[in-house]
C-alpha cells in the first residue's frame, strides 16, 4: 500500500489530498497488460461547494455529507 498526495478538484474547488493506493496484479484487458492501481477514500463534499441535494425527475435525493470515492486505473504501455 502506498500513499499518494495530489490536488483534487471538484466543482472548481481544489484541495490537496493524500489517499492510500494499492498496486494490484497485472491485468490483461485488451491484450495489453499493465499495472492496475486502486484507491478508496472519503471526502466531505461540502468542502468542494457541493452543498445542495440533487433532484432527479422531481424526486429529492439525500446525499451524505461524507461521500466515498473509489478509483480503479489500469496503466497500459503506449501503442507501437
């Protein structure tokens, strides 16, 4: 497990965050294996100006103040 620090920008607001990142087994999607990275972390959405409740087709949806973000990234070598 690694810790990666960088800038996270949401809704035009940027904060520096440090997240845990795991390097997963090599994958072979599209026949070009590369390392896979994943992370799951929590943010306070109100710190990024996301203060309201979204409305979908007239329904009010309740969203927690703290939300979880999960990212999975597969790095592939450049095409020849």
